[in-house]
C-alpha cells in the first residue's frame, strides 16, 4: 500500500488532536508516515504509532524555531523525496496551509485547502470541501503531481489503530534561501485554560446580543461548564467586547466542532461562513426571525440573559 505523509502538529512533543485526525483519514488512502520536526520525537512517536503511523520521520534543527516556515518546508520536501508518497496531509492552520502551498510550488503539485473529509478514489484521493460561505459542498481531486491536502480540525473522529511507529532520522539541509525571515522574539500567549478555538469539540459564541464586554462572563460560564472554547461574532469583536483571536467567521477563524452554541448572534453570512460545518448547531436569540435559525438543529427563542444562565445551571446540575 502506498505511503501517505502526515505533517505532525505538536507542542514540545505533545501531539495535537488535528494530527490524530489526519492519521485516521490517511489510513483511508494508504499507510500513514508521520513527519515530526523538532525535539521529543521519541515521545511523540508513541502517540503517533497508537493512531496508525507505520513510521515516524524525525528531524530537529535550530532553524525550525529560528526562522519562519521555510526551513520546515525544506524538511517536508526531504521527507517527500525519501518516501515518494501517494499524498501529503497537513492541518488547516495558518502555518499548515503555508507549508503545504510552498511545498506544492516546489514539487509542481496541486493543493486542496480546508478539506472536511477525505476518501479513496480510482484516480487518487477525493477531498470534500465546504465552499462559498458553506453554501455548497464540493468534491475535488488533484490532477497534477502528488496531492497536497490540508484538513480542517474536527473533520474526523480520531480512531486508534496501533502500528509500528518506528522512528527514523530524516536528513534535512536547510537552504540559505529559507533563512530570509528570522524570528527575533516570542511572547507566550496568556492561557485561559480553555481549549483552542479551532480544535475544540464544543464552542460557545456570543454576539451583538451580549450587549457589552461586561456581559461576556455569561457566555464564558456556559463554556466552562461544558469544557468548551469561547467564540465571538465580528460585531462583538469590532465593538471591543472580546479579543479578535476569538472571532468566528469569514474574516476570523473557521470552526467545525461537534456542538456550536450561538447566543445573541443574528447569523449574518460573515459569521455563518465560519461555523456552518459544525455537526450540531444551537442558537439562542430573542428575534424569532433571525437568519441563524435557518441553519440550526435546535433553536431557542428567548432572552440569552435568562436562557444561558439557566442552561449553565442545568449542565452543572447534571454533571453533579
């Protein structure tokens, strides 16, 4: 069976969930070969093997941390040259999409970004995408070169399938041309203790109806009771009520959780484009004509300041 390269997204060897999803999808079209860049490859290999990686190509170089993106492209190209894979899969993060695009240019291949599903096809992998602000679903395949596909988080449930996960060192030469942009400083992001927005299984978002930054703790309380991430509409972000990093929408982040709860969000197309692929959508809005109700699985017509606290209390009660 042909091998499929999977780019590993990790933090100091702790493999992030989107990578486990990629390994699960990769098994549909071949044998997953993980590419781990940075330290702690042996630690990560245990998890990667559990989810189907037949081997792990590992490389560590100071350039991966000292320069933006390009040295990692050098490494992924080295893995590509060593394996001649049937496809290359990466997470649809900002970095993942840039690495994938640069690799596609280098090897003369097509690229599909933001796929939400992947299946084997007679002429190569077929990717499903949600396009035009989630108004259409398309199926596409690469017609030139090796398919390079980035996949949105929460597109597949990670499924364990133990494999060898043998660690092999990957020889990487970082080109001088890859050192054009140097990282001069880093500032750790302040942790909220909540899941990463784009990776969370549950997202609770607030919009214009929250009516002020001082009221967002109502949204946060529900999110915390569910172990969810907190999102915000563009209106709430533009008003300065919540950080831009939490914006869900066409000009913010795209999310595809198992459960999406929208409180006080009207459902403008800008917002819908960033959350419409969520598996289950619940909306709370006092305007029964709000566009958001057109796409929900469950709708609650009511004042969010009454409904959300009641829902939070009920969740806490049921959790004991």
